[in-house]
């Protein structure tokens, strides 16, 4: 049974704080993704990683960075949180190299920046 | 830019009716197509995938793919109030088969009224 976990379901931070969102997968997958989801805007890709220490920008990387030191863990970092980063953050991990494999999502972290 | 388009809805159907959800995509190189269901406050969960032209049935759900028209749809027969959710269409292009990267539509909200 596949499993993607995220460190927090709900998080409240203040403007300017450095925020870490953690994602762990137990499926030995190479690829991991971070999205944010906002009403009316759908799922937007922030960053993804295709191997340890490898990362690639998605569609909206500004204001974010990522870290992948171990295969199972992919961290999203908000260097200086701002109110416009209030959102639902979703981590996902797909098996690679198969056209029919899909992405499994973690439960999500709802972040509020005050 | 590769795009996936869905009507945001809400699509309202009476209980027991057939709900038809539609999705168009712009990249002719797209190979795999996925439908996710997302309940309010929850993360997306996969309900169907399809990669060949035609229909694919799974219980009350049928996915339909027409690559010539760049069109994929999801039919839900005998709709139930528990089917009320947002349905996300996602597409994987041939170029992203190694990364597992998906492009998501904005989702269609379905309301099934008792």
C-alpha cells in the first residue's frame, strides 16, 4: 500500500518566518513533487525532484526552495513567508518509467501566513 | 504552453443520473490520462486512468478517450450524493514518462442532489 506523508496538516506562521514543509514517501520512488492548490487556480507545480540532490523548477518556484538529501524525503522551504503563500500544499510521488503509473498524493498541509 | 482545460462547474445532477465530466488537452504528444477525485479539504485520489482510444469501464465509472479530438471524459452512472466532489483531469505527455510529471486541469465540481 503506497504511502506519502506530510509533516503537518495545518500550520500557522507569521510573515517573514522561514517555513519547512516535509514530505516522506515509503515507495522508493525517484520522483517527488510539490504543488500548491488555490481556489480557481487548480494545482500548480512548484518544484520537483527526480533524484537525490536533483531538483527542477516547476511553474511557480518564486519564493520557494527545496531540499532532497535522502530519497524518501523532499522538503519545501519558504525562505521568508508572505501572506500570498497562504495555500494548501500537496506533495506527490509517482513511480517512474511507466506511462500508466500516476501520482500518489500526501494528505496536504494547509498553511496560513498571518 | 501545454494546457488541460476543464469546465469548473458546478455541474449539478440528480441522484441516479449520469454525470458527464469533460476535459480537453493541447499537447498531441500526450500518452496517459488520469481522473482524480478530490473531496473538500482532502487530497486528490486516483479513480481512473486511460491510455488507449475508446472506453474503459470500472464499476460506475467510464473513462472515454479520443486522441484525434484531444478529448477525455469521465462518466459516472447512477450518481450518488457521495460522488459530490471536485474531479481533476491530468495528462502525462510522452516527454515526461521518466519524470512522472502531470499537467492538471483546474477541476470540475460535481454536485449530486438527493
